[in-house]
C-alpha cells in the first residue's frame, strides 16, 4: 500500500532535514520512542522505533537506506505485522522547504490479506495520516521551540 504527502515549511532546507531525521519522536504523532542501535553516520545506521496509536504499541527495527543531506533520506522498518519503506525528499524553495514523504506498507500474514481486501480504504487513511504527520512536522519546525532544538 502506497501513500504520499507533501508540505511546504517556512524554514531552510538544512534545518528541516536535520529536524525531520534527528527529532522524530518530538514531531511525529505516532512515534513515541526512537533509539539509535548502531550509528554508521548515514546509510546502514540501525535504530529501534516504537509507535503508539489508539493505545496500541508496535516496535519496529529500522535501518537507514538512503542518506543524502539535505535533499533525501529513506528508511526501512521491519515490524511484526508489516514492514514500511519511507522516503523523505527535501526541496529548497529559497529559504522555505518542500518536504515530500513517500511510504510503502507491506503487510504480513493476515494483515497482507486485509490490505488486499480493503486496500482502497486503507490507502486513503494512510494518505490522510501521512499528511497529518507532515503538518505536525511543519508546526514543530515553525514554532520557536523547534528552532532551539535543532
């Protein structure tokens, strides 16, 4: 299942890239923990990510699959019920930044069957959730609190 969303943030590209990648648990609506397990300074860095939505927690093992500051980063998350490939692209708009997130969720077992049966509905929910995540990123970055955290 594929989802994509984009937003323009009133901050420079370097700041947006850094905050997006280094402060996920601060701006994400679902990520509650994000811990580096093995830091390779970019591609190959392994991390553990815990999400929580509607009281349901999920743990993912992650790896950075692309690292091209300040224009692109990508990760692969491995979870019990599904895996996620997510890519962030950053475009310099002269002091502002367009962020585009592309995500592919690959279900496992019963979840895969649910994706096949209800993919049309889940895709819309996934796109809406991705847009809400980017709006949260924008709000954090454009607030004065985010500027001091980067």
